[in-house]
């Protein structure tokens, strides 16, 4: 799930990074659309976690904190891409690291 999310973001990385940076300034309709997309990803991520939790491979986490931890990590790297991937795609450079780190947080 996390890899798929990063693949989608990578396709539009410069545009998405700009959306993240300018989110507080976006018109309400645009911001609402972005939040709806986040809600859909949040639901999918939570369902994946629940499957893993039932199999004994993941911790029990509240849905908002699960998604906020993931998206906060991704957004931090996108907003500060000059520090993490000078001149390159931060998702291409750091995506696997982000997934691995997040997985260490949710593993049982």
C-alpha cells in the first residue's frame, strides 16, 4: 500500500510538493478535494494495517494517527527535498527508506 501511494505521488511529485507547501493558501474547494484524496488513502492504509494486525504482524493504531504519521513523514521529506534529495526526486531517492521506517513503527 505504501509503495503504491509513493508511486502515485512520484508521478506528480513537483506539483504535489507545491500543493503541500501551499495547502493553507489553497481555495477551500481545492483543499477539500485534497483532503478527500487523503481520506481515501487513509482508509486503504487502515484496512491494510488491520489485516496485518489480525495476522499478528502489526500493532493496533488509531486510523487518524496511522495516516497522519505516514503523510507527515512523506510531506516533511517533500517540503524539505533540498535536504534529502538535492535536485532529484525525493521519492525516488528516499521512498524505500520512508517505507522501511514507517513499517518499523507499525510492526508488532
